[in-house]
């Protein structure tokens, strides 16, 4: 999990814009990212590679904003593979991996969020 997120990038965001902003950004990422995963899962179930690809693309972009490079890399892989291999079983496997990467990023971001929340209380 150490390489899941770029903590230096997050510290830079927190220093530049404040702890409260960073906490809001993390919360928004987790909320919207969860929605994108649900959309991707629905697309996979329907065999719609375009829906899966679009959801992965959006997740890739927001992961980049938070320095979640592992998730961004996985999302980029899914974005492209979903268009090349639109079989429902293949899409389902891709999205399961994307969900796992998203959850790992969220776990790491929750620890950063907690630390930022503590900084706001000081």
C-alpha cells in the first residue's frame, strides 16, 4: 500500500490549499469514484465496453489529481482493454481489478484524510 498514493503530492496539496480543502477533495474522490465503479460494473454486466471505458477514464483522471498513480495506471489499462475485449466475462474481470485498486487507494486516502482532520483540529 505504500506505493498506492503519492503522499508528497497530497502534502503539497494540503500545504497549498489547506487541510480542509484536501479533506473535501478526498471525500469527493471517494464518493464520485464509488459511483464510477458502480457504473463500470453495470456496463460490464451489460457487455458495454464503452460504458466501462468511460467510467475508467473518469476515474483515471481523478486518481491523477490525488496522486493515486497505481489506481490511475489500472484505470488506464481498463479504459483501453474494455474497448478491445467487450465480452461480459472479460469486462467483469477488468472491473473487479479496478474496484480492488480503487478500494486500496481509498484505504490509503482515509489515513491521509484522518491526519489532515487532526491537523485542522490543532
